[in-house]
C-alpha cells in the first residue's frame, strides 16, 4: 500500500509541470484567438521555449511585447502580480487576403475585377499584405503584378482627388464662421491628404482634401 501511494505521489509530481504547460498553451491559444478576431479564424500557437519556468498563477495577464505584428514570431509577457516572465512563441494564422485576379500593369487604377480574396496562411505572406479588399477601391498600382500575387499596401497609392494646377475650392472654418475661396493646387493629393493651394493674393495655404475635392482648413 505504501509503495502504491509513493508511486502515485511521484507520478503526480512528474505530471504536474506537464499539466501546467498544457494549460498555459491553451491560455496562449485563447489569447491569440481573441487578438486576431476579424483577421483569422484559425490560430495555432507554438511555444518555442517550453522548458522555461511556467507562470506562477492560474490566469496570468498576457501581453505581446516589442512589435505590432499580429502573427509570426512573438514575445509574450505573462504577469502574475509583480512577477513577469517572458516566452517566445510562433503564431500561425489562417484567413483571407487580397491577390491580383488578373495581370495588373503599373499605373492602372484597380477595378472591381482586378483583385479577389484568397484563403491561406497569413504568417507566410509578405509584409503589409492587404487583408481588406475595400482598401483596393480607387487605388492605383505602382508596379506590375502577376495573377495570384498578394497585394501589398506598399504597391498602391490612392488615386489623386486633386492634381497640381487644378482650380480648387478652399473652405476655411472656425468657431461660428466659414469662408470660401478659389485657388490653384500646387501638388497632387488623394482624399484625406494635405494639399497646398496658392490663393489669388499669392498667399499659399495648406489643408486637407475632402471627398468632393475641396480643401478644408480648420482655424
């Protein structure tokens, strides 16, 4: 009987660290599933340093350290009270991303049929791959792209709403007043970007381009 009790005690001692590690893995997976909601519907987290000391509480506060990446190699901080421990993980994520549906030439404006969604491993994609197909609307391609190639945000610019030399309306507004005037744009600018405008007096002003092509100045 004593031998049986001793054997069970040893087994419990040996299995406890494994059980703790498995529970921590589950917590990591839940943490990243919540963090990637809306981007990925299939997340898997690989703990790269499983021999590290596990957190000393049942539900440590988890946070990602050092970068804004959503997947791939990450450093996770697990905090129990004032004690902090750090773990290296690799996050695999699967979801939709935007690819070219057909050959797209440099300088082309993207049309509804130019791009499409594809499902795959997000952690294996080039940096800043487009995930929201709506971001392609009214965009201009800055390089040639082959069919099936992931679309990176760095490949695009928004189409110019205002072009240099164009006559534009300048709307300056403040507390209880608004003043309109016409000037000449000095640079190309997309919606929400800044445009410089030379007024008839020769004064140069700067404001934000709205969807109608007006230049808005807040005073």
